[in-house]
């Protein structure tokens, strides 16, 4: 066990965990931030996507000991114009079905829009290939990202 | 026999003898050259056991998509090279691959995790073709032989092949042995196997 001081959603938090505990479980079990989901645990499904220093990262594949001074942003704390545009588009399109994967989908969508303001279908497919949706809401996800990109133009 | 004829015969013999010595020397040099070339190629074939190992080939695809596992199946999830070998916007390699292997998640890692440049695509190519490719500065990132040897001997991402984590079998030997093989190959002329040979 060790004590780790980590910055999550702009707040400094202290956790006592083994160093090889995945960031995902620190967020969910130690900090109660359950918006970030466990899907596969092997970085294949994208349900656990968070930001570290503004870049998307699968929280299941990073041990807490490797986080260092990285600033974590979860679905509970994501903000900014891209996040607002994505949230609005998600609501307007009623994107989620069961919703389990959606926090990861939204984090990846925000990350994409931060890099490419007006993504093509291919850009969206390549960025979100790693986010699986068992309800197959992919068509609505893609449409909502286009909506969000249009909103960001305004 | 006249004196002139005797001198002629002696002169002819000397010429013959000299030609024989020179010929022998040339033959010997040719033999040495052939032996050195064969040794150089043999050294590269040995190094090829690393170059064509899945730990290396998986991230040296000819196309835009890396492979994974010893069976070299297409990478899951579907990821692509991107403009700089670090993946597509929104899904860069470091989204999943971090600074070190993380066996609990089965995800390999290294600070420099990325695809080799497209010009260094090796998958499906013969060892001879890889050999020509690897020493061509136009296709190896502008490296001369010294830089190439330094790269294969010291580069951390190359070295990952011997510390791949999880259940992945490492590349054969060690990075130091691989570097020594490549140096010996260079010292013997950096000859390449025929391109059609695997």
C-alpha cells in the first residue's frame, strides 16, 4: 500500500492503494466517481476513458503509480466548449440506449473535437474505434458529433 | 641456342611466374571477398531472427494498421498510423499504451510507443528486401550506418522487444547481442541476402 496524492477534476485527493491499482478502480472505488465505467479491463472497449492532462486515456491500463503529476478529468468534471457542445448534441439526439459506454464515448468525442474542429465520418470512426457500444448507437454517436462540430462553428 | 633465345625463354618464364603469383593473389583476394560477403550475409540472417520476430514486425506494418500477438493478427481496436506514427486524432497510441508494460491489463508500454514510419514497413517482405531497406537512408529515417547501429543497440523502443511483459515471448537473444551482430554485419561490408530469399 502507498499514499498517492492525485489531482482529479481540479481537486487534490489522497488515496491509500497498492501502486499497481489501475486508475479506474481508484476513481470508482476510492473516490466514488462511478461515471467512468469498467468494461473489459484490457483497454479494448473504451468505457473507462478519462483525460490525463487533457489527453484521452484508458483508466484501466494505467497503474496509479504511473500517474505522477498528471491531472485527471473524468466524465463528472469534463468541461469547456467542446464538452458543452457534445453534451447538448447527445441530449438532442437522445444518443444513449443502455448508456453504459456513453461516458467513454463522450470523452472520446470531446477529445476528437479538441483536435479536429470539423471531423469527417472517417475522423470520427478512427477516433472512436476504441469505444464499443453493445447497443450499436454508433450512427447516433456519429451524427451527434457532427452536430456538436456545427455548434462549435457558431 | 643463342644467347638471345636463352634470355627470351628466361624472360618468358619470369613473366609466367609473375602472372601466376598475381593471379594467385587475386584468386585469394576473391576468395576472401567471397568469404567475407558470405559471413556478412550469415550475420544478417542471424540478426533477421530479431528483425522478423513478431515483437518487431507487429509495429513495422507495410500498411497503416499494426498487428499484435505472435500470430500477428490485426490490432484491436482498429488503430491507424496517423500522420506521425502515433495514431489518429482522438485515439493516439498513448491512449492505451503508457510508459511501461502494465500486465494487469495486458497492455504493453514504452515512452516512445508508436508505429515505425511507413518507409520502414517490413511485414511480408523478404529478409533481403528488409536488409536493403534498413541501410537505405531514404527509408530508414536518414540514418547512416553509425546512426543505424546506434539505434538498434540503444533505442529504448527497440529494446522493448526483449522486455515485452506479460506472456509475450521476447525477441531472441539480447539487445546487446543484436547490436553486436549488426555491427559485425556492418564491419563485413553490410552485404544483403538475395531479396527473394526469406
